[in-house]
């Protein structure tokens, strides 16, 4: 044994070879935490000290290579400011450079995933052999960062500026064919041949049949372009990257600027430039939010795992009641992920619509090359449309997705309960109606649970799993597991009007209606909130959701929370509804909708809207952007705080993830709770007090007041 640690070992092989193996103790995957970086330095020193070593094979003992840096360590590191981040980054990067400088050839065998710091380690090697089942990439921009262990330096010298910019600014994972085409890896082989192929390549290098010293040298030198060529490459790249990233995501642009700065430098100077640029990105609020979002996602996964562990039931056969767009979407999602499903409706036209929706979604997958025609046929055949309950005796779960009417849902659920087995789970896709209330029509309420999908089902990652008063842990667990089977992220919430997402969304819509009442232009509101980071403003969102749906849900909310959600005025949204303007579904709402040249729906401003709402709108007034933001965000955030107080949702992490996945809360802000943390709890309370005259929705809940009194945060 040449070196042995808790994360890395170096062993002698035959013919003067040494193998450096990453194998982080007590972890299922390898990651670059402080321990691993320190051990890499020590292992490198041990290799350099052994003159018998003629070549080094780098491998992983795990099912993947290295997933990246240990993100849990970022919080404390980044809290030290730019200078502290530069010091940390420079130290880690110097370890990679020291390994790169080993005066014998090095070959890495990439099995499974090599991302971020993991792929930067691969770039430090002279040659890279990749398994045909592996993925590589530098996804740091998704965390508001860019590579800081030499990735921007080495990759731009290995695959050229244009390709490196695309890899780093895009942050996507690369499959073997793409990595080989761009020159990021030297060979791709079948998984079972990976080790032998890497050793063979190492042997060729040692024998002098490959110029490994030239491979090493190209990463130590400046980029092989003159200044004019560099300027043209970077100017073109910068425009494209800036356009795609937008102003709310500075990391991709900072990455390109850093690469441009160090393109003419030798490696060690370039590393210093990379460290300085990385530090600038690391201290941005966007990085703080996106890293926090990653941590919240990990927390939600752990919670989900705990819930699903309680399930003794395996869902092998599902059923959905109610076809149409929603039912068809649920059927598609279930079947495409391997769970066969029966789709039942009382009308053959609805079944045709549901099957049409599933066929359209599958055809799109085929057109994009993500699905073969035979596979499409297989998925479609696992969706069984029917007008009767004939096969319901063998289903494990029934998902009710009929019209959003309590009486209709209760009748349908009661009917189907008598036709299924005693342990069949019944789930309702209701978006607002109390699960506890619906359960009153059932003989086995312990088997009944809410399973709220978001529209469109195939695109929205969130599923709310709602626990009613009598819902059993087993029913929740099985439903959570099914949501996972369907490729969704389930978040378990307790029952109340609107559950979690709609409960906090409708105060936001209430803030919008009140602003319009007070003279704000709905278009101006949309523009401000889109600039804030929402994918669409509230008027446009209401059109997309469906104004009829919105009015119905708002009535449920008003009944449940009359003190803060029951308006004492006629709203612009109600005016739209009264005039049969339901939004995109019938082509007219706050905006009207026309087809563009590609056949996609395009919103167009309609002067009629202003005429219709004029009787309920005050004198036109220009509002500052900050006031518009405050008047929409305060009701939403306050309701989140109340949901945490009431244990509708257990953690701030789950609340934030639900908003991001369910209604498109701006990811770069990290969620509503992290938004408050970044603002500062005292500043947030002051805003509540400033606008408290607008009503109960704006008054700070007890939780906010307590947190402010104790200078607390939702996170940390």
C-alpha cells in the first residue's frame, strides 16, 4: 500500500503501475469534501516520492466516480467573504495542479457520474476513458457558481473556447458520445471493459506510443488562439450566454468573463483569475439562494424517504377516474414510468380526449428522439380506457380526477369504494376541497388521501399528498411511493382549504386584485413580477390557470379564511369570469390569445379588458416596482408562515420546494422562506407593518413576530 486514507488509497499494480482509488468511507458516493481534498494532496505526495511508479490509474470503488464537491460545506466557507473563498479555492485548485504535475502518465477510468469537482479531477489527468453508461459535466451554474478547481482553465484548453463556454455556461450533463465528440474524453468503452481499457491506454503512454507529455503541456499553456480570435470567440459567446441567462442569473456571464480573462495566461496565473471570479459568484445572493435550494431539495428527499419507508403496499396497477386533459395527463405519467393504469369515464368522448392527450405527449417524445415508436406503443397499451368498473377489483389505487365539485367527487368516491378491495387506496386529485370532508362519504376513510397533481401533469414536478383527519400512515406512504414511481416529487401536507400551494397562491392573487382596484395597470403588474423572477405575472398566470378555476378556488379560500381572503369589493378577476373570459382555455381573459406562426398560443393585449374592468378600478395610478412586489409577496409569505405555524407543512424546506415546483416561484430567490432570510426578518416585519392597513392578509403572523423578536431565520 502506497497510501491509505478514509477517502483515497493508492496501491501498487503490476508493471510499475499504481492505482489511486476514491472510496469515501461511510458514504454511498464519492464527493470532494475537505477530507478528500487533503487526502488527494497526501496521496499525490506519496506517488511523487515513489520512483518505481511509471504510471497512475485513477478509479472509483463506488458505483459512480465523484458526484462533485460537498455542497454542505459551502455555507460556512462562503460566509468568509470573497477573500476567504479565494483562499479556499486556491488551496483546493493547487492540490489538483499538484496531481496534474506528477511526472508520469495518468489515466482516469470514469464510471458512472463525474460532475463538478469530480470532472475537474478527470481533467487533471492526462487521459480520460469513459464508460458508455457514465455522464460527465460541470453543472455549477445551477448553484449560482462556476468551476473553481481548475475546470474553466483546463476545459477551455482541452476542448476549445466555444465548446467550453457551452459546457460551463449551460451546466448540462454530457453523455459519452457528446463528451467524445467535443474531445473532453479520449475513449468510450462498455462498462465491463472500462478498467482494462484504461490500463491498456496507460501502458501505451508508458511505452512512448502516446505523447502524454504533450497532453500535459497543453493544459499548462494559454489557449491556442491569438488575441483577435479570442476576442471574436468570447464576444459571440458572451452575447449568447447573457441572453440565455438573463440578469437574475449572473454566474454564466461571470464564468465567461473569467475564461476570457485567463485565456492568455499560463495555468498557475489562470488559476488565480479563476479563484477570483469564482469568489465573486460565490458571494452573490443568487448563489446563496440556489445552494440553499439544493440543500432544501436534499432535505425533502430525506423526508420523502422516511414517509415511503412506512409503505407495505406496492402499487402494481393504478386507475384514474375522469379522463380529459388532467386524467389523460395522469394516465400518461403513470404508464410512461412503468405503472399500468385504467382510465375510466362515463363518456367515450372524454376517453378519446384522455387517450389523445397521452398519444400527443408520447408522440412529442418520439419526435424529440427520446422514445422509440415500439416503446410508445408499449406505453399506450398499458393505458386501458373503459366506460365501466369491470377490472377495478384488481387495482391498488384509484385516483379520482373528476370535476372540482364536492358533491360529485363524494358520490364518485363512495361508488368506487364499493367496487374495490378493502385495502385499495382512494386518492383525490382535488386542488381545494377538504380531504377530511370528502372522507365523510367513505366507509374506510383511513384508505383515503389527497393526491394533487399540478397542470400540466407531465411538466410539473410537484405532487401534494394530503393527509386527512383519518388518513393512515400506510395510505400516505403508498401514495408517496406511487408519486415517486411516476417521477414526481411528493410533499406531504395536512388538510386545510387549498392545502399548501393554493392556500398561499390565492392571497397573492388577492394582492393583485387589490392593486388593480387601487388603480394599478395589470400589464404593469405582470411586467414587474416577471422582472422579479416569476415565469409569468399574476394576470397572465390567472389566464393560464383558468379564470373560472381561479374564481371557484378563491370562493373556497374565502369560505375557509374569511378574515383575510374574502374581499369586500368586486374584483377585476370576477369581472373577467362574469363576461365568460376564462383565459387561455377559451382564448380570452385579461389578455386574448392568438396562434403564432408555429401554432403556439400567444397573448395579445385587448383594449376590451380595460373597458370591462373600468367600473371596479379606481383612478389610474403609477406604482413603484417595490410597492407592487410588496403588495403581492407579503400575503403569500405571511400565509406560508401561517402554514408552518399550523403544521400544514412541517418544514421551511418543504414549503420552499413546493412553491418552486408547484407555481414557479423564482428559483434564484430560493423560495419564500429564504427570500425573507435574505431580506432580513426585521426588514420583512417592517414591510408588514407598513402595509398592515390593507387588511389581515398583510398583518405579520405570530411566527414572523417571534422570529423578529429573537432575530431568527428560517434557515440557519
